[in-house]
């Protein structure tokens, strides 16, 4: 770059509100281009803020400051899924002066084992990220209560900043597809505990402020929306779609009631859903 007065906004197309790829390729070192393109641009007006890059949330902590002072970055910080604890309430159920069948029914309700209306459709989603790949993948499945697939989507995207960034983008794209096809779903399953925590406490994740603002605009923080964690072993279909999208090594979007013809699902996680 030869212009010391160049601003980040100069690299954004004012009409499409996306990165001006041609300009970036002309003036930016090729090694830095994938990193720039991985940064999500907000389409909504929002004031600039500050972000601490040495924590996953973007918020400063004493621990991360101490780590910086010691010049030893801790990459194994464990984040736990924070949800309201229902165990004390479950214990009180069995002390009620009510028939055992009623107590068992109440316990099942709190455990999420009753197929109420809000769980008639479940959306599984996942993101696939690989540091040395120029593209990443996103996959989601809208599944009915009987296990059949109503809709599915897979998308190849430019490389995201991190695996967690791709998990969040998969949720955002799922909401966009939902709205576009007039589908209602308020029960989402992900194999990322950090994504659940992020949606539970969005103000603590400053590093993802723009993406979370977009998710809020799409209805991702509505009071009746539930985003829950399940192990990857129970999210294999969405994981398979995300990895398949990433290995295409191209930017594309696909959404339909069935998988694309180029995707071989024989003896794979999706085979039993048709």
C-alpha cells in the first residue's frame, strides 16, 4: 500500500456494502487478503467500539492481561455452557403431593422429553473450518419430529476467522434461510458449547458484536428461541454437510428438500432420512 491515509471504509464497495475484492487485490499483500475477506461487514449502522483480541469474547479479563504480560498465550481456556439450572426444581417435583404419573410428566417437561408444539421442527447446524483452507463450510438441516428432512442447506464460504466464527455464521445463515422460506423454528441444535454461551450472553462477546447484531435483527434472541448443545455424535448430518461444502473449495450456496446430485449420501449419515 502506498497511500498512508487509506481507510478501511475505502476497501468497502459503497453500493453492495461488501469488500471491494478487485481493489483489495490491487493494493494488499496476497498473504493478508484471506484474513481481510474473513472479517464480516455489518449491514446495519452501529457505532465503533473496542475489542480485546486476546480473548475469545473480545472482553478484557485479568487472566488474559496477565497472560500477555508473561508472553504466554493460553489456548486452552475452557468455556462452559451457561444455562438456567433446573436440577433444584426437578428435585422439588418428587416432593409434590400429586400422583406419580403427574410428577413424572412434570419431570419430563423440564427435561425436554415431551414433544410439545415448539419441538415439532428441529434445526441442526454446524460449521467446518480449517486453518490452511481458503474456504470453509456451513451445513444445516430442518428436521421434523419423525426424523424426516423438510429442508437442508450447505454453503461454501471464504475462510472465517476461527471455528467459532463459522459456527455463528452457520446460525445466521440458517435464520436467513428460515425467513426466506417462511419456516418457523425455535429449537436449534449445535455441537458448539461456546455458541450456546455466546447467544445466552451476547454482550460479553465483543469480538462478535457485528455478527450478533445481525443475528438479533433476524430474531435470534427472541424469548422463545432455544439454542441447545448436543455432542457431535448426535449432529452428524449437519457436520457431514458442512465438511462436504468446505471440501468443494469454492464459494456457493445450496438449499433444497434433498441433497445435491454431486453429493454421494449412500452409507453416509443422510441415507436414512429419505
